[in-house]
C-alpha cells in the first residue's frame, strides 16, 4: 500500500514529466490541501525525494504567493552537475544514500540496469566489510570514482 509520501512523490514526478523538462512551480499549501495533509508533509517529500542526489534542485520563495520550484537536473545541459554530485557525496555515504543516488542516476537514464547493479554490488555492505568500520568512507570514494567515469 502506497504511503501519502509515495503518492505525493508520484504526483510531483508526473507534473515534472508533463512539463517536458521545464521547471515546475508549486505552492506547498495548495498541494497540501489537495492531498489533505500538513504542509510539512510536502516539505518532507521534497527534502527526502527531490534532492540533488535524486537528480533535482529545489528553489523556495517565501512570502505572499510564495512557491517552490522543482527542476530536474540535466547533465547534458549543465556541465556543472558533475561538480554538484561530487559535492553532495561527502566523505561518508551510507548504504541508503548510495542506493538513492544510484536510483536517481538510473531514473535520469545516466546509467542502465546493468551499470546500476554493478554500482549497487560495489557499494554494498558485504563488499565493504572492514575491521576498521570505514565502510561509508570507502563507499564515498567508490561512488565518486564511478561518477567521475560516467560523467567525463
């Protein structure tokens, strides 16, 4: 059963798809009314499912008539995406963060299914087992190297 967050995410992704690559402007309160939820639920969805690691940027304009602008990152149109992705991957990346990033790359058709499976395998906890418990550091370095190879 889909959660309200899943439904809101699907709705926003459909708006983005219909915009054909253009930015989508929404009003948080209006979306919250539409889904009969608190505006904070919209914020939660935006921060957890529309981050740079997921392939999106968010702009927020507060005040009367304020809006939230969601834009899909397009590496072919914006060469600085590589830099943004590299900056988003800090020195330590959890397994969950890595899986989200890989899914976002796949959704943007930057990697195919086979490449995604290889990336998941290379960044799995099983492969990165270490007596020093530096898994997240190693995962970060591996992801950075893979992204560098993909984008260049």
